[in-house]
C-alpha cells in the first residue's frame, strides 16, 4: 500500500492485506480520520511479499512460502471508516520442512482499518480483519478466528509511507478441521500467527491523519 492520511476514520490500506494487499478497519470507538493519496485513478492496488510465514505457536511448526501476491481497492480522499479491501490473495510454494502445501484465501474481501493516528514517521497502525485460509496437501487445515471456524480472524497491521509497505505483525489464528498426514505438526485447536511484509504499488500511495 502506499500513503494514508488522517481524514478517514479507522482505515488503513489493504485484504490486508493481506493484507495483506488490503483493507484495514477502523474501530467504532476511534475518532481518528485518514486521508489517502497517490492511489491509482480507479483505486486498484497490487502488493507482493517475500517469504511470508504462518507459525503454529502451539507446536512451533512454521510454514514458509516463497512469495505472496494480493490485489486491493484503496481510493484517494478522506475516509471515515474502511479505507480499503483486499480482494485477492495468493501464496506460492508453501512448505513445512520438505512437505508442500497449497494455501487458499477464504472469506474475501478482507478489510483494512486504521486504529491510531499516523505517526511523525509516517506509520499508521491498524488491523486486517476477515482473515481466513485453508491448507491442503498431505495435511489439511482451516485457519480462522480463535472464536469460530466460520469467522475470519483480525490481525495486527502497520502501513509505512516511506517504504510503501503493509506489514502484518501479529494477531491470532486458530486451526480447525485438521486431517491427513499432519504428524503432530499441526493439530485442531492449535493457535497460529501470520507474518508478512507486502510492498504496495503504486509506490506513491500515502496515508496520513492530520
């Protein structure tokens, strides 16, 4: 993503990307507004991340992909709520050790929301909500909200204007319906985190909160 400003309440760019492409969602209690500039004329955004990881924090198992790509919609102007949506997300060559998995996003679009004023360094803190994905291969699992398999998780995110990067920095996912030859690496009800740095295009995208 690129640059946001404080004229749009609770928004940051994306589903977020993930992202984290991308949509951040503003908390209802937040009084922060943001202004977005430098997006495309249609609001179309693309983003890519190198070596994103999904870590099962219960077992310590780490799934690493060679890359991830996303598309999002983030329009220029003032926003009083959602800044954007992550419309598509894909992952390439994801492995745990030598075992390859296919990863597919579910419940799109995801929403990117700002939750705090942009700092003097041009960093906006927010959330990426609606995040849900399935793993398939020798081992199968669905990762979603800790409260329900049918609900997407809310992950922490930051957008930095100078590097036009949307970073997914934490938050909790939960494993459901684990089956197949998982060898105890992933189990039903395990908790997990996702980490990725999505570099956004156009690189002129900027978010600010005046």
